[in-house]
């Protein structure tokens, strides 16, 4: 179970050594999370306009296992580790074929317009851990 997001490595994603620049993996997993939430039916702009609620990354623990390079076709797989009232814990893995390149555990929180924790949208609270 979980979500899959495909992407291609472009020249702009790489560093002087020709490898994907380390911070770009965080961009890749952010894109995958945004697409996952969109596919669940959550319009983040409408949510913010209607309730003031936004998602914020609280914590990321990342392991860089192997490099990706220009023109690689990658897949980000997102799995839920845990859900509580205002918090969502995910595992996100970047794959190139059958090779794991990058693994991150990400904790997201839902915040109100004043920056205080607020309940996740029901569709996210209803999600179950994949493990």
C-alpha cells in the first residue's frame, strides 16, 4: 500500500560531480507528498483559504544510500507509518528500478493560521499505517 510518484532527473538537479544534489531529494519527496495529498482529494490551497490550515514538516531523518545521476528515472514511494490528530508520519523511499537510493522518515503536522497544531483533514486521519 502507499503512493508512487515517478520523476526524471534533470541536469538542474545535479551538482558539479554529476550527482543529484543532496537537498534535491527533499524536493523530490515533497513533490511526491503533494501529489499524494492531491490524489486523496485534499486541495491544500482551498484548505488554507477555508480553514487557515497548512502542513509543515516537523522532522526529517534521511539516509543517502546511493547516488542518482542525470536522466535517471526515479520513483518515490510513500507509506504511512502513523497518524494522530494533528500529526502524520511517513516513510518515503526514492528508487531507481530495484535500487533504494534515499530513505526518509518524515513527520508532518497540520497547523492553523496562528501556527498552532490543528486536526488533520478527515481523509488523512482515516489513512492507516502501511506497516
